[in-house]
C-alpha cells in the first residue's frame, strides 16, 4: 500500500531520484538515545492561538472555513535557546569534492530545551565559486516530508543554473527524523515489503480490515522504534531548526528554495520568522489551509490530470501499451490492468510478485515527471507480456527501496510528520467508505487507492499538534510562489491560494506537466526565478511560462 499518503505524498521529480543516496557518506547526525513517553505533546511554541480547525472526516464533501492563522514567534531569541544559536559548526570533508559536512545541535523540544535530549542534525554545503559577489547561503529542501535535503543538495549544486550556484553557498540540512538526522524508524525491510503490497482497493470487509490492520501495525512500529522522536518532528519544529542553521551560517536572513512539501516548510518559516525572510522560492506549492482529507482528495484529482496528459501523449505513439484509440480508452485499459493484477499478480523475476498496489504505485511514480513516461510505457509493455519486473522497479524507486531490499526512512518520516501536522483524514474504514464517491469522482483511476492510503494517521499513537491554518507572514520580504498547472502532487490551485495568503506572495505560473518547475527545463521559469534570487526582482502579475 502507500504508507505516505495520509496527507501528502509529495516527492521530488523522478529525474532527481537517480542522484539520491550518492552523496556525503561521511555526513551523519548520529542517533538520538533519549527516552520519552509517547503521550500527546503540548502544541509547539509559535503555533496559532486560534482554536484548531476541525477535521472534516464527518462530512467528506465539505470544506470547513479556516480562520486560524499561524502566529509569528517573538523577534528576540529566547535566552534558553541562546546556546543553540551560538554554537560553532565544525566543517569537515564529506568524501565528495567541494562539499563540506557538519553536525548541529537543536533541542528535542523547543518549549523545554534540555541538553541531554538534544538532537544532532546533519548539515552540508558547497561554497560559491564566483564570478560575482557572494550573496550568502541558499538552503534547499526537496519535499517529502522525508526527502533528504542533503541528497538533493548534490542535484541542486550541479543542476540549478550556474548564475545562482556561483553566487550562493548551496546548503542543506536533513530535517529532524529524516535520513542522516535522527531518522524515524518503524518497520523492518521485510515488513515494509509486505506493507507496500497490501491491497488498497479492498473488495469486501475482510480486505478493508487488512488495510486497517496494516496501518495499525505500521503506527505501532513507529511508536516502538521511535518513541522519543515522533512527538517532535512537526514542520514547525523543522522550521525552527532552519532558523538556527541560518544563524550558524552567518546569514541575517534566510534564502531558500523549497520544492513540494518544502514549500510548506518554507512558508511555515516565513510565518514564524517574517522579519528574517530573505529570498524564498516555494515551488510546487502546498496550501497550509487545507485539511488532510481535502489534501488527499485534491491530490487524487492532480494525479488524474497528470495521467490524462500521459495518456494523450501515449496514444499518439506506435508502442503505446494502452492502445491508440483515445486517452479515455487508455484509462479504461489501465483500469482493466489494475483489476487483472488484483486477481493475478504478475511474476517479476524476484520473490515479490507485482500486486495491484505495487503496480498502481509504479504508475503513480511516473506521473511526477514527464521524463519518466517512456519508462512507464516500457514497464506496461513488459507487463502486457507477463513480466511485472520493470513496473516493480518504478514502485521501488518511489518507496526508495534498493536492489538489496533495504528501504530508506522516507516513508517513516513522511507518516510521522504528516500525522503530527494535521488531524487525520479518516479514523476508521467506515470513514473511508463514506468518502469513496468523492475520491472516485476526483480520480476514477486512482481515487480508491488514494482514499484507503489516507487512513494511517487514524491509528497514529499521538494526537496531531498542528491544524489547517492560513500563513500570512506579515512584514516579510517578497516571496516567490511557483505553480505548475498540471502538477500531479501539488495542484495548481494550492499555489494560487498560498500566493494569495502570503502578505508578500507573488505567483509565477508554469503551463506544463510534472511536479515542480524550477531547474527542470523551462528557460522562462529559470530566468524569472534567477532574477528573483539574484536581484530580488519579482515577476510581473499573472506571469505565465510554457
């Protein structure tokens, strides 16, 4: 099944996945050894004081009015946090030329900092080489939540336009609970293999109970293996960590490029520290005012739009495995393929057959970037011949499972952050069943899967400390929000909403396909973003790129 669809299955583009895991083997934040209860923690300092917005599980079609607004933190750093802001980073070689690594300490709980409980977060950077005047540090985050910012840094340092990388020190921190920074753990690799294969289109009560049972076991594993940490991995916690790093890097203000969930992290930073906003690019934007249920439902619609674009392209090609009649017919054939996998999983050349859940994940994985469409066509051609191996590889790339069967902690961190940030979309299989018509209307091909995959937070061992709220960041410098019209994971409407919420938000539109836009091939987008990062120049209103 899809363990990280409780709220946001936000990933960076498939073209970036190829470089993850290659960077900075010597960069590690170590392991957290403190023990803590798993009782519900108090809301983090800096959270909005308005009453939490209710979950909309009771009425799946409704969109509750969001009146809460994220409140900024005091401009002055509290005395009990001074030692964190005044620590000195000890930089050392990462084993990769031109990259340096360090470890920074942050409090497990910002409301009650205790040195014995401090977390160690992994940090990396590569310095600006010029020409031109150095503009400071530019932090990057690829999204997730759970994506490694340090892995993504290697792509950003070489894949972002040289006009930017020559002027900024490119830097990253793996957020708390992620990769090298005190990683959240939940299941063993064999258990994760079983979990990802669970049927998320249950045909009867018994199969629905299996979905719920798998989610309960996943949540229980997180509680057992990461009890000290999972109450302190919220987006607000990570935004506060970024402010510590900003200070340690010697920057008066934060310059930042956040992709996908990284936009929520960046917007949260702006809401907490508006006076410290430098140049923030929020690409593939999330809307912080939507509920978990609304988010999952909107994403279902986003993947439907993305599949429509893939299908229209596919049917024009002689080798299209979904026929050449029409995009609608291609969708019908995809449904038939999923149904056949439900009854008869395909061999893959491994001990793991291609189930319907894994096949669906493989298709979804390719929707993030149109450059993955040829791989999906090839995988479906192989599946039509009885070989599920290539589609299983696409699914494994989504879950960050390597050929040796080892998973990264992406999915565990994703669930931990999502379940802490927002009340659950659903609390029982009955809730999911009520919402299925709306999900299927939004996405005939993926709606059922995405609805059932949104159940996990209903069994989480902690109550959410966050809730949907608007982010205004009053007093912040101009912030650039980038939205892609046919983005599968972060619908364009979210970019419009975030840009409107931010008091200094400016929207830049990419009329294209795939997830996020900057440094992905559009000269128009890159030129506009570069002008902002280099000179603070925002694009004119209603600027649209193709």
